[in-house]
C-alpha cells in the first residue's frame, strides 16, 4: 500500500524547470530517502507534496488525497520538520508543543497528555520547561520532531534532519526516527546529504539530479547494480549525479544552511 | 403518511441542527486558534520583557520633548479648551502603536527564513486564522505600549479619563489599530519578500501615515490636499477615537462608534487580502 504517490510532477520557476517529470511511490511504514546535490529540486518536491506549492503540471496524492484539491485532508495526515531551525527560541519546549497541539485540533482534554507523551518519547521531559534558546542543537531537532508528531501523522517529512549536528546528536536523532516508525508505524520521508544516514535509515532511496529522478531503489540493490566491488552509496550518488563540482544552490540557500549549521552546532 | 412526513421533517431538523453545530464548532476552533497565536506572543513578552522598556523611549521623547516645546511655543491651538499636551497624548499613543505595527511584517520574513512559517502553513489551520492571529499578536504588543503612554501622560500632568468603559474602549481601539497596521505590514512583507527591501519601504510609509493624520496637529490647520489624504488615513480614525475616550474633556470629531467601525472594516479587508498573499511567501 502506498501512502504517497507523485505522477509526472513538474514545477517551473520562469524558464527554470526545478522539478521535471518526477514520479515516485512511497510505501506505508517505510523510511524513504530523497537524495541529490544542492539545487537538484528536493526542496521543491517537498513543498509540492506538503501542499505549500502548487505543481505546474502532474499530480501528487497523500493517503489518496490530492495535494491541490484536498489540501486540507492532506495537511491532517502529514507532519513536517523543515531544514532550518524552526522551534521558537523565546518559548519553552512545552509551549512550542502546546501551540501546535492547538493548531492541529487536538481536543482540549487530550492536549496536555499528548504533549507530555511526545516530550517523553523524544527524551525531552527534563528540559521541557526551559527556554528553547538554551537547548543544544540535537535537543532542538528532537523538539521539532516532537512538535511534528503530536497529531500522529501517518507521513512525516524531515528535511535534512541531522544537518549541523555532532555525531552524538545525529545518532540520537536517527534512533528516535527509527523508534517513531517502529512504535507508531509512521512513514518517514527524509532528504539528506549524508550517504551514511541514507544507508543506515532508509529502506528506499531516490536520487534526484537537475530536477529529474535519476534512480530509485533499495540501497543494497543500488550498490550491487554498480559494476564495482564494495560499492558504497557514495559511489552510487556520484555515478548518477556526475562529478560536477558546482551543481547548484543559490547564495541564499548557502547562507541559510550555514546559519542553521552554526546555530545547531 | 403523516408519520413519514413527520419523520422526514424531524430528519431535516436534525440535519439542520447538525450543520449548525458543525458550523459553530469550526467557528469556535477558528477563534481558538487565532487566540492561541496571540497568547504565544504574550508568553514571549513575559519571558523577555526588555523590548518593552526600549520601546518606551520613543513616546517619551515625543511627549516630554516635542510636546513640551510645542506647548510652550503655543503655535498649535487645539479645538475646544484642550491643552496641547492633552491633545497630543492620544496622538502619541496611536503613533507609538503604529510604529511598532508597521514593522511587524518583518517577522513574516524572519519566520519564512527559519521555516516557522512553513510549519504553520502545513498545519490544517485556516489561513485567515493565521493572519488574524498575527494581527492579534501585534495587538498584544500594542497593549503594553498603552501602559507606557498612560504613565507618561500622567507624568506630564494631563488628566486621564479612568472610566472603566473608556479604558476598555481605548484597549479595543488600540488593538484594532495595531491589528490593521500590522496586517498592512504583513501584506507588504508578503509582496517584497526580503528584509532589506522591507526595511526601506517601512521607513517610507511610517512618516507619511503619521504626518497625514491628526496625531500631532488638528486636521483643520492642514492644507486642503493633506486634509483629503488624512480623511482616508486609518490612523486619523484611531487618533479620533482615542481623543474621545482617553482624556478628560476630549472629544471625537467623527464619533467613537464610527471610528471603530472604520478600523474594524479596514482590518477585515486587509486580513482577507493578507490571507491570500501570506501562503505565497514560502513559494
């Protein structure tokens, strides 16, 4: 059973084809990784399937609901953790969760219970009444995941979930993502630049290049498909995206990525 | 036959009732969400109130320096028997609220850069509730400004009307004014999309809005072209309402009810435009 399908999805910005004829299928309960160099179109795909950006042509659906015509239904099914640092530093961890409990229509009687449960699940119950600006990078990321799981989404989008984290913080985020899938059956859709992360977490990876889907499959299948001994996912990535050094990404992307990395690190 | 008809009618009535309760619950949920966005703003201010103190500086300058000097010169004769300071105080309240609200839109750009905006827009919250919630947040900030300007007004020896109804209506007028101008600011931020451009436009807008209003001088002494502009400037109506409510012996020229109506209608129109433009910021 698939939870997300995209069918010949396209998005143009002026003359630029940011996403071109992109068709994928994400199965229920899997961890799906979308890989690609900067500017390959990953963020544009995520914006379209999370209802933030209408496609120029083609269609996509989540749980059978069209992302354009049934945007409201899609929004109830999904959770989203953006790449940037999106928790509010001037509020406490608990307050950050409370506002989203309200925005996601969680009934009043259940809100406190759900918030506590999410905090506990992400191992933040000790720090939840401190201001978020005093959190470490890894804690902020876990808080953001806690925020996004309050309404028990069936599909959770994580955009570069471990960017800028140290190895310990990264490991903790991986563990929690895996537990989220195992215990709640949440399907995970993530983008990453770290091949090690994709190899560890994902049951399926799709590699994008210049707005198109270059290849899709299980990491092990992709590795063995190369005529190379002991091929790594890094080799697969380079094979499909070429050795282009300056493949894309604007000044603004670079600025925001570095800013995020600095704050989280 | 009659039984069938009765059952049918009962069914219709029940359906009508169900529709009514579902409309009522979505209206409730709409305002619940709007208020919770405003509540978060109040919590932020409670965690870090330094901003409130720095914001007291500007109205203090206008009332204590500009006001005192102008009153001594005696160039501006307010209508009625009002002293210039009593005339000025409501104007400065409206002005200080305007200056905060007009830059409120920069938060939209900031939140877009951080991804907070994406998270709000991915949630099943109606866009109108998000925009109205932002407007209410600006209103929360404006209320803190009210406390400061009241204190300054007392300090310069103007008698304040402490009637609880007047106080309540002053709060309403200030909240409406702040909501209106912050939504205007949100619309501009949604159009220009970058901080640098926004700051430039914000600077260009504040002074004309301020000078083309009755905040620091009566409309009657303006040149006629400026009088026309000031009549369509919402700030004029905010000042007019405050003048009728805040000060002992103050009068409003258009009537407080009419002023409030203008501010409310203006806010609703801007919230409608804003909720159409707001989601485009992340595209």
